[in-house]
């Protein structure tokens, strides 16, 4: 397996931002030879249950030693597909693996490197035998997939690994992801993964809401009653579901933002719902506000609110394109637009960016467009808001070619 480490270190990309390139496969020189000897595979002795995620009486042959294992293993890919084997991780040191994942979490992988990484971590295989438990090893993989928004892969993982015990972590992520995208139909479809064995109040509440959403009110009422009998509900959820079921005609106007489900229920049950996000607002709630178009700047002269939206966009909480949409709606007289490059410094920073952006939109000369784009880049840098502009700049330069 050492050869995979070498290959990965060659194709890996530099760190994001200005961090130095890291050798993610750096090892303890004294242990290299002992810990990275690949386990030779005898295909006649390997029997993988491709769809069931458990392995019965598998023999790994290494030299003269035969090792029998009868334990569940999890993954997506048959080792033979990529010329790997079930023992590919067996001799690895758990401490080094943790360090590898820590390093990888700090970098942007190329498409090639990411494909290789995924095929490596998601191939059916036995866990390392030292310095890391099976659960820790699997958690590292799941956490990386969640952090990098690999929704389809996670859903496929659930479908193929029915014996996996910690499903609720993945389901919770998939459910919240679809709520955040205002895609309740798909979110409710994914709630089908929530089996009777999964005892998690958050997921059970969401499943009840999905029954209401899909107009199965009788079934929803039954599940709701069971939830309350088991003392897994709360006053806020009781109030919202009772209102949605038509049991009560009124609901509290309180907005609860401690989790996404409560916030979503607030937004769909309160008439003329309005919410002012703050620096403390969770990122996933920002995502829902964006997707549901619940963030609006009623007055484009409200500089304090616009400034807070710029900060949120720079932190990847608010849709960056909407910042430019707001800039395009700020009013300037014709003379200001004509003289924009000469007078923008007389405006406050927000208006200066808006003025130069509008001038860019009006320009039909490529050379002048480039000049305005880099001037705009400097204006974003001045307020430490470069993250808003970097992708926009890249895309516009590609259009100009």
C-alpha cells in the first residue's frame, strides 16, 4: 500500500490560500518498511458480499500466514476493481492515517486526486490493526464525505451498507442538506432511510413532518402521538405539528433557530415570516435563507445591513451573486457613472464598489473591463472581502479569454 501513498503525494495539489504545500504522506522513517508492506491477494480465497456489506469467512494470504476474519466491513467498491485487496489497510499505522486525513482536510484536491482518494477509502477492506479502532477509521471517512458535501456517495453508502450502525449521522446530514436547499420532496424521500431501529428525536420529528408534507395526516398523527408518549417531543414541535395537522387554528410567532428543522417549521407556519440573521446564525440556516429567497434588502441605502450581508457572503454564508445584484440596484446619476474611475474614492467603500461594478457592466471595451475588474478587486481587498470577488473575477476573465 506504500505505492498508493507515493502516487497520491505526486498528484496532490497545494494548500488553499497561501499555506505551504504539505507532504501528506510523511511517515516515521523507522516504521516505513514494517507498516507499508502490501498484503498479497489470493483471489481464490476472497468472498465479498458486494451488496450486503458483511463478509463471511474471508482468508487473507500473506506469505505463510492465513488470517480468517468474520466481521462486517463497509465500503462501495470491490477491491479487484482497482487491483487492491481486503488487507490493503491492515498493516497501516492508525496514528499516521489520522494525520493523513488531517492533512487532506486542509487542501483542495484535484479531480484526479479526489477520485483516487475516494476509491482508496471506500474500497471494501479490513481496518488497520493498530492505534485506531474500526469506528474511528470509518468515522474519518464519513466525516470527510460530509465535510465535502458528497451527498450522492453518502446515499449510495447507505444503500449498500445496510448493516452500518451509525446511520443517523449520515441521514441527519442528508435531511438538513435538502431542507437547506428548500428541496423538501427529496429530503422526505431520504427520510425513508430512517428505520424503526434509529431512535433519534430530530429524525423522527422530520419523518412526521414529511408525512404531513405528503398529505398522510392520519399516519402523521399516529406517529406524533407515539413520539409524545415516548417523551421525545417538545412544546415548540407540538405547537407547529398541531397547527399543520389542523388540530389548532393558531401557532406561536416565536422563531426558533437552534436547529434547521425548527427554523424551517417557523418559516412555513408564520405568516409574513421575516428573520434578521446575525454573525451567530448557523451556516446551514443561511443556506436555507438563500435557497428560500428569505433574505431581502428592502432599502439599498441600508448600509449596515448590506455590510452584514457582505461579511456573510465573504464567509460563504450568503449567496455572493446576490451581493452583485444589490450593487446593481444602487442608484447613481449619469454623471457619476461617466466619471466613475475619477470620483469613486469620494464615495464610501460600499458605494465605491457598487459604482465601479455598474461601470463594468456598462463597459463594452475588453481592455477597460479588465482594468475595472482589477480596480474592483482592490476595493474588495481593502475591506478584506476578497472571497466575494475571487470566483467572479476568475469567471469574467475566462469570458474575456
